[in-house]
C-alpha cells in the first residue's frame, strides 16, 4: 500500500520513535509499504514516522544513487530498532533533500563514518560500519527516528532564511508528485 508522506510541521515527525517487538502486528506489510511508498515518491530512503508511524523502522534502497556513487548499487536494507553507537570521521558537507520537505535541498554536514546496531526484516541482529554516502543516507533516515529533520542541521543563518519556505510547506504550499499529509491532518493508524 502506498501511504501519503507526512510533511514538515506535522507533530509525528518530531516524536522520538519507539522500539518494537518481534511480533509487531503487520511488520512485514509495514516494511513492504515503506518500500512501495519510497519507490512511488522516488526516494532512496524512508522512515516509518514519514508515513505517520512512530516506530524505529526505516528502509533504504540506494540503487538510484549508484550512478553517482557505485557503492550504493545493491544497498537495499531494512533497519529495525536501529541505534547508532558511534559517529566518527570528518564532517562532510553535501546537499540533501527529504520527501517530508518537498522541493527543498540544503547543504548538511554529517560525519563520514558510523557504527549502527539494528535488526533486519528476518529479525537478525547486525552491527555494521558505514562510510561515505552510505553513512549519510543512514544518518538522514536515522534522524527521522529521533524526531530530527535535515533542516535542523543547517547553519543558524540558513535556518532563518528557510523559515518562510518551511512555513509554506507546512501550509501545503508546494507541489509534489506523491500524496502528502499536512500538519493538522490525521494519519492512518
């Protein structure tokens, strides 16, 4: 099922998502829905809070980014109950965008290396290290689990300059090729 994407200003995007149990109702369907929604919206990552579910799950399929970064080829993963245990390396600037903030792209500094613990869709535990673009994509989606948007990570000056655009997005003044849920609208349970 393709869900509408929750946009900037909706309170679910600011909640810290909860860990889930292995018997979480409809887990496999939720994972399928996250991938289906992500593909429909032309994203390479999507976190459960972005479809209105405040649980610690996100999915990534880096295949569309493989042309620019070959290491992303075949990087398709499900992260359940993810927790970053270490961030290291230099801060690297790169332009990011987000399905929950349509048509807005900004430069964000992120650590170049991370260690993360998570369960996959088969409930197998992983402890992995990612570097470069993989680390960036994981960090971006992981932030959604902690109620952080990429615009929170831009400079104070950029935040002031973006305020009007973000307010407009929160009011529904934007165009997107996918369905969205605005602040004040209810998300599906």
